[in-house]
C-alpha cells in the first residue's frame, strides 16, 4: 500500500478506535456504578446508564478534539502531502487515543453512589448542542464570506452598476494568459429575468395544484384514499431532476411546439414554458405535503365551531382552516420557491443556455444557477472576470433568497399574532 493510501486510512482508523474506546468507557462506567452500590441501584443518584454515558463522553470528547486539531495541523503542514504524512497521522492517532484514555480514566474516577451523573450528562449534552449550533452558524458565515470576497474581486474589474443593470450577458473572455477572448458583457438582467420567468411559471402550476391537493387530502378524502394518494404525490419529490429534464426536453417541449405551430405561434425548441411547467410538477409535493400536514394540525374544535355557526365545509376551509394554517402554507410556498430558483438540470435540458431578455415564455432563457454551473465547468482561471462572475451571481441569488425569507417571516408573524 502506498503512502497516500496509508495516510487516507489512518484518520478513519483513529476515529474507529475512538468510538470503540468510548463504547468501552460506557460499559466500564455502568459496571463501576453497579459496583459502587453492590447492585442496589436504588442507592444511586442517577441511573447506571447515565454513569456509562458520562464515562463514554469523557473519553470521546477529548479524543475527538485531539483528532480535529490534528487534522487541522496536518492539513496546513507545508511540503509534499504524501511525504511523511503517514507518520504524522500515526502520531495524531496515538494522541487521539491517549487523550481519550486520559479522559476515560478521569471520568471514571468520579463514579460513585452520590455522583450526579445525570446532571453532568445533561450539561455535556447542552455543550454539544451549542457547539453544533455554532458550527451551523459558522458554516453559513463562511459561505457568505467566500461569496462576498470573490464577488468583491469581480466588482473590482467589472462595475457593479453594469452587472446589476446591464442588459447584455455574454461572459466570453480569455480564461488563461495564452488565450484570446472577447471583452465580455456582464449585464445580469437577462439572467435574473429568466430565473424569475421560469420560477413564476413553476409557481403558477405548483401553488394552486399543491394547495388544492392538500385541501382535498385534509378535509375531503377518506382515510383509505389519503393512505395511498399522499404517498403517490410525494413520489414526485423523489424523482431525479435529470429524469424531469428528459421528460421536459423529449415530451413537453415538442408538445408545446406542436400546439403553438397549430395556432400559428413561433415556439422555440427550448422554452421557458416547457421548463416552468415541468418544474412546477416537480415542486407540487413541497406545497401539497407541508400544507396538508399544517391543515391537519388545525384543531378540530375550530372546524366544529364553524359548522355550529352554520358554515358549510367549503366556507369553513376558506374562512377558518386556510387562514389558521397560513403560516405553514407560506413556509411550504417559500420552500417551493427556493427549490425552483435553485433548479439547474431541468433548465439546462428544456430552457437552454441563452441569456435572453424577454417576458415571452415561448422563447429560450437561462437562469442564475445554470450560468453558475456553465462558468465554473472546465479549465478555469479564478483571476478572470468570467469565472468570478459566478460568485457575483451566487451572492445576488443569496440576497434575493434572504429577502424572500424576511418577507415570508413577516407574513407568518402577522398571521400568528392574529390566530394564536
């Protein structure tokens, strides 16, 4: 086995041994708790399992910390990655097991009949939860900063005004010093317009169909019908997007083109309408399933009160159920919008790559995500505006999504104050 393969296996070996040692610590902690009261568990302050978890975490936490620090140090070591890294990782593995063994011994010394193991485990669990939350926040901050820094490099070469308000998108520039390319045009309005056009078409399909499906499943369908109808609708969410792309390109697009030709309309072979319709079908489960769950969560007492006042079922749904469930419905719609904005494969196969500034759904358009993929595929030089434009598009997409989230949260807050 070569050095690279050995270095790649050592971290996994160290992690596996750490988990094994933590399991051993769990068993030792339980046995020591039993032994401290000679089997009379009623004399223990905490259950024996809490003592075992305490010792197991006592071994796992310092070992995991040592392994993480060692991985960071190994990553930033200068020189050939293959040269001597197996020795370094062997040292890291030894340090990991040593730290875990020390933690195990330290934790086991605390085990006694009066030791508040449950309280200690809860405190350690709280610390783990806080760390996981911080990791999520730091990951988000890291993503945003990476977008911002690269976008700033792009805007140092291309005017932000040209990017945000330009009407021509053709980022064809030289990507290496020995190549000859055009000067490029980086007006992103056609890309944003294409994204919005396809998203509006998709939501025009998904929102009414998904919401009506949810209303039927929640208030009209029998239990037997609901039992098979809801899983069938949710299957749509599990179909790979490339399959939807094939369906849009080979079935829906020719049908639209044929129907347009029959009434004298000029329909492009790749159109926003074909991509939007298929994308709308794809995101129906996001709205249907979430809305159905939210409407089922509306208390039956609210429905019964409406019926007692003489309202029909349809009036109850319109005036009681849907308003009460509106925050959850808005959450489902927002999720569907985010899914539509971030879709790539269907747009590539059914709508094309042409940055066309048009409101005509029968013409070919492109979206932000498609352009990001196009700009970052192949042999790229990250000092070129052509490549850096992908980060500017990503930052713009992030800002738009953030605004949508803020608007949705305000709507949810308004209706929660009214109905809760």
